[in-house]
């Protein structure tokens, strides 16, 4: 009996058939790994909402290389309570939760005490030192590391009948690009400060 031989044509057809069978699996594996997919996002675990806080969506702005998002607000807070003290406001406490993401290659700074709350009548308020200290909120200038994500609360003492309108964020417009640093230039034509709606 003559040994069975595979001709080059049969071999080529088998190879192309095998590739056709493997191609969908390869595409699926690449998609799962995110290869060649420029718009990928992290899936952030859901966080429990503090009591009486209102979640906010779409309140995002970019200053320089950092995005700032107001993710929650609570008004009419009658008292701030900490591990060592409690304090009653002159009017009402308003608490705003701010999320920041640094997309640059350098650290960027943010001073929590320079972020203003804007009320419907156009008045602005700086964070309340007593409430910030008692609630253990950030103290002093915060350095946001490259690619870091950070969220914290800002506390304000505003008149009891005031309606909140926006959080006025004063950020760091500097650039981590070497050319911009040599020129001392900010990133593009960044608006700074910028108002994040709280309504």
C-alpha cells in the first residue's frame, strides 16, 4: 500500500480553514484584553451614598491635566459631628464631594480651602474651617500624584435660606509636557476657575 501523501493544495486549504476557525477566537481574546481599543474605562466599585446626600452626574470639568467632578451634595446639615467634637453652623452646612483624576505625568496641587461654593444669589463662600477640621477633611495643599484618583468632602457654612448653585473649582493649570514646562505655559487655554453645577 502506498503511504498517504498530502498535496500542497490540500495543505494550503487546511491551513486557511484552520485560520478561519481560529480568527473569531483570536478577535475575542484581543477584545477581552482591550488590545487596540483606545477608549477603555475602569469599572469602579459602587460606593454607598452617605445618608441624605444627593448623587450628581455629569458635573465634570477639566483644568490643565486634572478632571474635577462634583459627585454628591447635601444641604441643610444641622451639625457636624466628629470623633472629638461637634459644631453647629451659623446657618446651614453644605457638603460637596469632589472627585479628581490626574491624567498628567507630574503631580498637581489643589488647595481645598480655595474652592468656593456659589449660591443662587451669586454670593460665594470658602470652606468652613471648623467643619473641615471636625469632619477630618483634607487639611493643607493636596498633591495629586500622576494618574491618581481622589475624592473628598468640602464643607461650607452658608445662610439657612440659601440655595446652592455651583462649586467654583480653582485648579492647577500647569502642564507636564517638557516643552510647556520650559516655556512656563499652561495646558492650552484652560479656563480657571470653573463652575460645576450642583443643581
